[in-house]
């Protein structure tokens, strides 16, 4: 069963890598702070994207939060169109 979860996780990571070739996401923030943050409201999330190619831009995003130990999805934003 663990092998199956690993395989599914690997396929998800590989599909992201194909869609985001040569794009690097850095400076992940929550409430404008890097690292662990506790919030009781809807958190404001942020990131910086860089690419070696000129004209690369973000057209949408999807954020998924998982329980690290159980591997279960806790929350998913769904695909959100965004510049």
C-alpha cells in the first residue's frame, strides 16, 4: 500500500515538473512571513516565480495542503486563474 502512495506522489510531482519546466518557485510566504505561521483566518499565501526564459508568466495556480504524516489532502484551492 505504501508503494502505491509513493507511486501516486511521484506521478503528481512528475506532472508538475512537466508543466513547470525550468520555472523555480521561491520565497514561499504565509501572512508575508517565511517559515511556520499560525493563523486563524484565511491565510494570505505568496511566492516568487523565476524562469530563464523571457516572457514566462503565471496564468493560474493551485495550492494543496497535505497532512505530512497521513499524506491526506487537508485543503485544496482548486485551479485559480491569476496573473
